[in-house]
C-alpha cells in the first residue's frame, strides 16, 4: 500500500482542560506520546483538524496513542470525517473496539473515498477525551488514490 503524508490543519475541538491544568487538545498534536489531552468534562470531549476553506482530504490511515495508564478510556471512541463544522454530516471512519497498546502509535487503515474538510476523534463517555497523540494521513480529494503507484504519461 502506498504511504500517504500526515495531514495538517487547524486544531479544533473541546476547549480547556481538566482543572485547567493545561492538558489541552493541542497536546494530542505535539508529536509527544507522553503528553495528553485531558478534557474539562467526562463526556462529549472531542478533538480534530480543520483542513481549511476549500480543502478536502480522503483519509487513508489514522494513528493514535492512548494516555498512559488510561488505555481503556479509548474503547468506544470513534473517528469521524465531516464537511460541516458542527459534524452534523459526520461519517464514522473507525471505531475503537479493543484496548490500544500503551506508549505506541496504533495504526488503522481507513477505506472511505469521501473527501472531508473536518476530521475528529469523538471520545466515549467517562473518558475526559483522554488521548496522547492523534494523526490523520491521506490525500487531497479529487486525485485518484492510485496516483502514487502508477506513472502517468504527460502529453
């Protein structure tokens, strides 16, 4: 399978942190598996990326790492793609059903050809949104997904 670049965008999601300690959503996008997002409330916390105006990406892979010692808090969490800011048109890309490994990135493949402007991790109830790292990989929508594997002739 072709490897796709890590996608970047504006970090979006639940603002604040538990007891205002500072473990905000940005900690899940800092490349450090030892820092983590710890949300202000037990339920409904989420975090993701806005790829920007007019940008749509097809998600090919998601990588995530749980908060150390709280791996079970990711079970039941879902990854979603959407094109509306409020995620009212959200599509589930992957649901976590088993305990992720600690201190390492778990990689899951996504098979959905839709281009999305917004992606997110929606945490299960009782988890405070706990996640140490979140990465989305993919390719701009509109490009054929096999462009990276075939050579095209230019006229």
